C-alpha cells in the first residue's frame, strides 16, 4: 500500500499574553476508501536541536468499503506551546499505517491481520507557518 506524501500546513497562534501555540493540519491521500485517521504521536527528544517529530497514524478499516479511489485522510493536531530554543524550528512528519493483509488461502482458513507499513515523510518549518492572532487581541 502506498501512502502519498502528506500535505501539511502549520499555523502559529500568537497571543501576547500566552506562549505561542502550533496547530498542524495534514491531508494524506490513500489509494483506497477504507483508510481513516488513527491518532498521532509526538516526540520532543530532539527539541534542543530545534526538531519535533510527529508520527501520523492511519488505519485500514475492514468495516468500510474498499474501493480503489484516491481518498483524503485528515489529521488536525493542536501541538500546543512548543518552546524552540532559537525561536523557530522544524517539525518532521512521518506517516505509518496499519494495513490489512490476507493470510492462508485455501482450506477455508483465510484470516485477516494487520501489519504496520511505513509511509512518506515531510518537514515543515515554524518560520514559514501561517500566523493567526487570537480574536480579541486587537481590542483596546
């Protein structure tokens, strides 16, 4: 199964009275209609180097129709306040999918299992994020 490179947009929410927050919006195109978002993980291990790793998870659902149509899977993630050491940093995004595989053809013992498959990767810089100002910040 091929997962296409995630298309991402990073929003920086600026509030003068609070730390800057980040929201990641991602669209991953899949080859079949039975894929859905299944959460994410963040890894701040390399934050001192200015890098945050995000793993987007996909799940192939046996209960959904499996048509061979390109289908978007959306993740919208509030990453919260991230204090990058030099002000701006990078967010590395990996895609991982739980893919259905059929095993053991013949003798009526066909079974279905899932295996994890790696997908595409991309990187976004916080310096190139879309800046959003919280409503009410402009009130005097």
